[in-house]
């Protein structure tokens, strides 16, 4: 760096010398000689890497969002947050990165997807992979044993010791409420229990050391065929073919509470303590889901495994359905849009005394939902408003900028979402066209006659109907028309 700085200084001085010689009208030979020296110095200096052209792009795995896309996101977030608040949740936030040791060992095979950061002040950090592990760390750090929280409008959790399956049933109710409110299509929530899976693996002959890796294979059944899953378990993970076949007999079953009752009578599965506990809780869960009126949206699916290591009990995943090709066929899942489950041991992993805090939660797949909503709006060619402006303050004649500024300020102070065009003398037609393009419903028009009469002409953009409103009544009239609550004095 020091050598480059010295060379840059020499180039600068030589350039000044050449310019001075030219101003002094020195001989052509001398000027040519000094220019040659300047060129040699520049060649030694080489290109400045800091000034090299660079590609304008977002980092890999990230994206920008346009105003239209952000408007869609805000509407989706609003639906989700209103539901979370309706169920009594508080909001928290945690850093986007955690100590690497906090995240490691919590996700099973998914741990390879954790993104490490460089050493920051002596601490090894990683970007958080989900919001559940940071939440468990937050509970342990703050010694909390009871909380109902939501996080960044996508995660909802209930922590605390409660009677079985009541919080779990509420999480499933919330999931159904949100997906129904978003109107993104028919959906089905698959439900299983990690205890049932572990019991099933045990009676089928899977060794304890292979439980999690076989679980990860089974979890792929919503994307690939049973034969492909079996080949992975046998060929890549060393499972005996006959053990895989026994697993296949179970994981290809799905149904409702009748399947739970059937498995409770299964001569082998019912003898496994873990599986029996899981089946008993699922039976109770279906009772509560019936009371909540959502049992028709729930399917007990033995192939649902949820690969994350921290789940300990009930697990669930919502998938969108596409219409079956022929009558009588099962609707096909076209992608997960929400998931969650019970994780009773995670907080204890962070607590110095190993104190356990039972937790259950759900996560909404907002990025997938955003894409679905955007595609639907594009297919319908539906216009999306990117602002919430309620009224444009406009003028019908020239030299009324001051009056427009005064009126728009009055509206802002009254809580009205208002705009004006940044021109001294805009044409009325241009102002009206701006309203149509931006979806602004009302125009407050000031004119010389209106000023004399103490009124404002209020125009509806869609109907083009115009009425004169007394200036002192304008705020209440705008609020009445836009459905905004009136201020109570």
C-alpha cells in the first residue's frame, strides 16, 4: 500500500510537470520526453483494483423486493400477525446470528446447511438456521418457563407446563386459520408423533444409532416414491432390506382418528411404550381438533418425519393440494407451507441446570406463500396497491402551491394518509391520472372559487363524483369515506 501511494504521488507530480511545460510552451522534444516518463510511471502503477468495475447483484441466496412485492408481503404478514395476536401472543426478536456452538447439534443432517461467519472479536458465529433454537436459547438465558410468543410474523410458540395436547391443538388451529384467511387454495395438515416413529423403527429392527438418519429418509416420501426412499435406506445407509420393508408397511398408511385406534390395537406397535404414549396423545389431540372444527383438515400420516433432531412429540406439516386428475383419487400435495411440532428437550440443552421447559410451535412458510400469492395475482392480472394514500391534494389553477402545502399539512396532522405532486403548477389532468395509476381513492381539489367559499371539492376517483365539503369538515368526511375511525374528543 505504501509503495502504491508513493508511485501515485510521483505520477501526480510528473503530470503537473507536463502540464507546466505545456503552459510554458516548452520545446516539443522536452514535453515528449516528460510525457514518456509519465507513461512509464503509470505503467508501473498499473490499474487500481479498488476502482475496477464490479457486477451489480445481490449476494447468492438473497433478493430484492419491489414495491409491489413488498405490498403483497405486508398483506400476508398482516393476516398472520392478526391471527397470532388474536391468540394472545407476545412478540420477541433475536439476533440474525448466534454463537456457532448454540446452533450445532440441534438439526441433525440439516446442520450442513448452517452458514458460518468469520471470527468476530474472538467468537465463532453462524447465521441462525431457524427461529426455534434461538427461542430456546432466549428462554434459558432469561429463565422463562411460560410464554406465548410470535417472531417476525412467521413463528408461533407456546412454552410451559400444561395439560397434554391443549397447546398443540391450538397451534394446529392457528395454522388452519392463517391458511384459510390467506385463500391460497385447499390444504391438508399432516400429523404424526416422533415417539410413534421411534417406536415403529424399534419394532421394525432399526438400531438406535440409525433412528435419525432413517427418519430423514422417510421424511422424503412427500417428494419421492417409496422405492427411492427404500433404495436410499438400504443402499446408502446400510439398512437391511427386510427392515426397510417392515418400515414401508407402516409409513405408507394415512387416515384420521380411526387409524390411530387401529394402531393402538397393532400387536407389535402397541407393545412399545413410546409408540403407545404417542398414539394416546394423538387420540386426545383429535378430540380437541374436532371441538375446534378443523378435524377435516387433519390427516394422521405415518410418513411424516420432520428431520430436525429437536422434535420430541407431535409433529405436523401443512401442504397445499392440487385437484386430483380423476374422481376417487387422493388429492396430491404440491408443497409444504407451514410446519411445526413439540420440542420438550431443547431449552434444557441450554439451561445450566438442565431444567426442561416443554414447548410446542409452528412456522409459516412465508416465502413460499409470497410466491403463490404473487403468481395468483399475476394470473388474475390484479392490480396491487403499493401505497396506502387516501387522498391527493390537488389544485385546479396555477399559483396555489402554498394552499396545497397548507392543506396537506392539515391532513397529515389529522392522521390522514395524503400526498401532493412536487410541482408548483401541475395540470389537473396529470394529478387525476396519478391517482388512477396509484389507486388513490380521493382527490381534494383546491380552486380560487373554493378558497373564497371556504370549501374543498372532494372527488371520488372511481365514480368521478364531486361534492363541496366545508374545510373544517374535510377530515371527518375523508375518514368516513375511507373507513378510518373518527377521532373522539
